[in-house]
C-alpha cells in the first residue's frame, strides 16, 4: 500500500522560500502522477501543481505560476514543491497526492504559514 509523508513546512516571512518534500513508501511511484494541493482555513482544498510520471509535463494554478516549481526524483521515490516569493495568501496545509489509473493516495499534510 502506498504511503505518502510530507515534510518541509513551517513559518516563513513574506518573500521567503520553502521546499516541501513528499516521500513515498510501499510502492514505487514512477508510474504515478504526483500533485500538490493546499487547503487554507475555511476554504476548499485546491490544486496547486501536478507533474506527470516521467516529469515531462507540469501544470500550475494561476496563483502560483512563476513562483512554485514541482519536481520529482523517482530514484528517491520523492516529489517536491519549491515555493519562492511566498505570500501570506499561500498560508495553508499542503497535501501530496499520487494517482495511477483509478488509485489515489494522500499524505497527511504539512502546515505552511507565511507571516511577518
């Protein structure tokens, strides 16, 4: 069974950077599409970025384009989200998701707080 564990969240000042990691275990993720979602207090969970299994195609929400970068290292069974130029509105719990055919798995989330 695939398990996902996010890490790298924390408190950062506006304009700062964080790198989130999503470590997978139980199953090799090389065939999985990986994605990052986020959920702010009182709001619905929203898609932030996706990356195809080979890493060749990425997509981003308009709100993070040019600031966030999704990547993956299949040899390490890990996906990443590099977040630069962070804004207070990026504050949320960030979740990793893995999809293959009809199977989806979620991590438990990591808190990102952007505040001065």
